[in-house]
């Protein structure tokens, strides 16, 4: 039986991947690299390890010990941890970071991909086994967006793509064709919360992939946590890209949206 590695962050995506991989006959070796990883993951994989964020040498040692030749990286790991002191990078990670021209997401992730490759470990397309989670175009909810919300969706996606092109973030919150918040180091949920506060509710959340999105990392995703944050922020609508966004726990997401009158559009 084939073995595949999973470097796991927070959220349901690692569990969804592990289930899909197991169903295809893979043994999954999961390594959690952030606190708060879904408890179900340990019950879904063959072996489960946990290492501190930034403990790169330990992570690679585990993968080599388990004879893992291919890994995927899934789940939320905000770069904020690198600056807050929550992460304690080991000597190998410190050396890797010190050699970079900047600490933008793509720069850091590509450096990690190269580091894994140097150890004979390839990094898979994040969507390779879970493309079924990418919805087709259409309105997913009972409520259709209003003309004003649709205009904000178009504007929001355009802005999100520009921010992605600058490797800043993938989420933008807009209202009346004005940007309320742009995702940066704080992550999607904090961006939505801030945008809702500044827009005083009724905002539209747009999430887009980068123009040159590397499918091995940072593929946009939304799930129930995203909807819960939108509800708390008084958001009115969400727009994501068809074939480029992972929608986790689709049924629950749509139920939450319908309960709170939020329109969700895939385009």
C-alpha cells in the first residue's frame, strides 16, 4: 500500500484529505504543525504526529523515518505565529528564513518546497485528491444576491485578485464598491471581522486565488468557520471562484447561510 504524508494545520481540510486518501488505498502519515488541529484527524490516519510550528528538522525527520516520498500541506497555519513569538523556529528553519529576500507567503512556501525536495520529498497539488470539494458556478443558497451585492461581488473579486497578485492575501471585504478590509498576515477570519465592523454590516466577502496560484499551497478555501465569522460580522454575501476554491462541509455551509439570509455565489 502506498504511503502519503499530510502536513496539517487547523480546520476540516486535513480530515477531508485523509478520508479521500484512505479511500483510494493510501496510508496517511499526518504531522500537525499548529495547535488546534481537528481531533478527528488522529482517528482517520494511520499515524499521527505533532511538532511545534517552525520545528522543520523534526518534521523532515518524521517524514523520512516513515519513508514518506510525497506530502500535501493542508489546513490553516497563519504566518502571524512567526511574528507573535508563538512559534520557536529551530536552527534549520531560522537558516531557511534568513536566506529569503522577504517573508511573503509564496516566498516562504516555495523555500519549504525546495527544502523538502532536497530531502527527496515531493509536495503534491493540494487539490489532487479532493477536487470534488470545488463547486461549479452558480448560486448555492436560497437567496439570490441583490444587484448591488452582485456589483460588490464583481468589484471584490477584482480587488482580491489584485491583492493575490501582490502576494498579500486572498480575501477582500467590500461594501458599495469600497474596500472595507484586505486580508494580510492576520488571516481570513480576522479580515472578515474587521471589514464587518468598518462596514457596519451588510458587507460582501470575496475570496480569490492568486493570478499565478501554485496549487501546492494556499489554495483558497471556505467552510463553516468562515460562515460563522461572516454571521458575527453581519455580512450579506460571499463570492468565490469556481474550480479554484475548496468548499469544506458544503451542506453545513449552505444551511448556515440560508438560516441567516446570506447569499453565496460561485463564479
